């Protein structure tokens, strides 16, 4: 069974309000890429993935005038994808939804949000003291995670699709303000991950086979503010101390070294500067799934040999998004 997560930059901009692909020569919201180029590139990437289910991060908008499911199913139809049914949970106000595109002949899926006395549903509010003043602040997800119950060749699974808060200091007018905003965002991002870990622990205690996947906007050693707080959000969700651990080999590799090569799932262009690469996207699995011979791949156009040697796919990956798909294959 193949499951993937893919952050598609500005996917929403490729559709009109009726959910139909615009697919013309006008500029997309990606730098120096037309809508037709990005649309075709995405079609090529999704076709090559041939996944049973893809967790799409930054899926097209759901609003009174737009529909995520309609847009994704029209996209799948345009390219004849077998993953042609779409499902989403709670919408948000960022025009970047979290949705699943899946093959209904192989996978049965439903939105199945849970809560308990300590950890509410992800569309609600979680109280946590962020600044050590004994007064808990209300934490909200700007993009509530997508909780799914699915059944397929690998058996019944729980999936949680995640797009955690960015730590970038957007809107800062000077260095001091950038530092303040970065620290505030780091606190909020860590609080979201504590909340998410609470949900993970409930599933682990119930013996569920669980996959947590998506864009964490974080990772071991990613920025200097990690030193201030002592850990990354990814480490929180994976599990610390004697608790039951989730597993992602790319996170494990990053955690194991201070210097040396680390996998990357995203490649950002900076004006007048070299490209910046980062490990932001993960597929974490519970212990039971490690018995299904899991195999992880990052479809990086320069790091994955098959992607690099296939020139058409390599170019499509570069045109389609600033993130690259992460793929998990499970034996059945």
C-alpha cells in the first residue's frame, strides 16, 4: 500500500471558483511558472506517484465560493488518476486546506475527529501556558489537522494530516521584532505539537496503527530558537523519554547528527541567494506498522536517483511545488 504526503505550493491558484482548472499561459502564484506549466507538472508527479492515498497539504480552498473536494476531483479526472476521490475535514481561513486524495477502489476513508477530557478536537481550543506566567493561553490550529479512519490493503489505519504553524517572522519590521515574533511562533508551534502528541498517545494506548504525516514547519536543528526551548515540535510528536515512540527514518537521521548530510523535503528560492533546503515533511508510523516492511522515499529531484535520472519527472518536481512528495510503501 502506498501512502504519500505532498505540500503543493499555491494549488488553490490553479482553479476558478467552480473548481475547474484554469490551465492557461498566465502566471501561476509560483515564481516564473505559468499555470499550465504547474498544472501539467502536478499531473505528471501525481501520475508517477500512483499512490493509494495522498495527504495534500495546501490543498485548494474551501469557502462559500470554492470547494476543495470539487477542485481535487476535477484535477484527478483531468489526468486520469486512480486516486480520484477527495476528502477533507475542518476548513480554515488560509486558503490552504488539508485533504486526502485516494483511490476508492482500494481505500475506504472517513473524517473521524476525536477528543477526550484533556485534548479537545483540533477545531477547538487547547489551553497551555506558553510564557510561564501561570496563566494558560488559548491555542488554536490555523489549519486544524485532518483525522481519518481508513481501511485498505494494509488493514485499518488512523491517519492524521498535519500542517503546523510556520515559525517565520512574517510582518516583522526590524530585527528585534523578528526575534519576538519568531519566539512567539515557536511557542505556538510547540504547543500545537504537544496537543497533537496527546492525540497520538491516545491512539497508541488503544493499539491503533497510526500514521502522522504532513508539513511540520520544523525539524531537529532547523533553527537557533530550538536551543532556547530544548527540542523541536517533531521530537515532541515522535515521543520522548520512556513513552511509546513514533518513527520516521529521516527524522531519526537528522536527530542523530550535528554535522553532515540530512535529507531535505523542500527547496526554497531566495532572491539573490543560493537555494535553501530543509527537512519539513514527515511520515511518522506507530510501532505496529514497522512490522509491515515500511519503505520511505523523498522524491527529491536531485537526491533520489530515479527522480534525477528521469528528466521529465525531475523537471516536473521542480515546477510543481517548493516541497517534494514523501512516500511510504507498506507491505500487505
